[in-house]
């Protein structure tokens, strides 16, 4: 059985955790790349140039959780595929990232079922069944933004829709 989608980090347990969404083109950096990164799936999240997105990265704290979102050309490729956790707060770029800054994120787990953008849009729709805060979610209001905050109720809904996740080094049927 897969792990719950939103296990508590130390920051989350203390009530200090914020939630974010990080967008990436899977051809440039995919979930597989993140999960295979050295040090237990830790890699810099860099290359962000938009001022609003950079401000989001600067606001992140160790232990904050982020939805890992694959953007792409086709609607079928736009989906949340996993969860990462901030492992190192904002720092000025090093090496190839010297022209900007970055945060380091650690792979926490891949969703058992990716959550498509279409499902998220549907949850923001009318009819009384919408998810609280979904209509204001930046993914729907500012779709080109690459780093954005996620309201807690939206986070919970997306994690539930993802059906839990498998953590690195664990088989999907492990309990």
C-alpha cells in the first residue's frame, strides 16, 4: 500500500509549513530526474526569472512542501505528479545557476495517480461541488507562473486525488 499523500514533515507538524507548486517541462527536468538526483533526490530548483516566481522561491522555508507539476504542450501532459520538500532555502546561484538563485528540493514521493489540470479546473467549477479556494488558485488565474503558493484546502484535495504516493526506495505495495 502506498504512503499517504501528505505525510507531515517537521515543519508541517509544527504548523509552520507552507505549500507551493513548482512547474517544470518534463523534457527539461522530470519527476524521474528529481527522484534520481544524488543525496536522496535533492536538486536545486533554479532558472526562475519571473519576479513573482522568484519571490515565491525566496519565501520558501526548509520543510515547506511543493507539488511537482509537469507542464507541457498537450493538455494530457499538464499534471501534478509528485511532492518535493524544500531542503535548502534561497541562495545565490552557484555554477550554471550563477545568474540567479535557487532553493534545493528533495523528492518526497510520486503520486500513485497524476492529477490532471483538467481535474483541477473542474474542481474550481460551479455547481456547489467546487473545492474551497480553488477558483483563486494561481495555477488557474496565472497559468504561466512557474512557482506559486497553494492554499491548504487545495493542497489537501490534490493530494487526495493523487491517491497517496510511493516514497523513494519503496515498492508501491509496501505498507
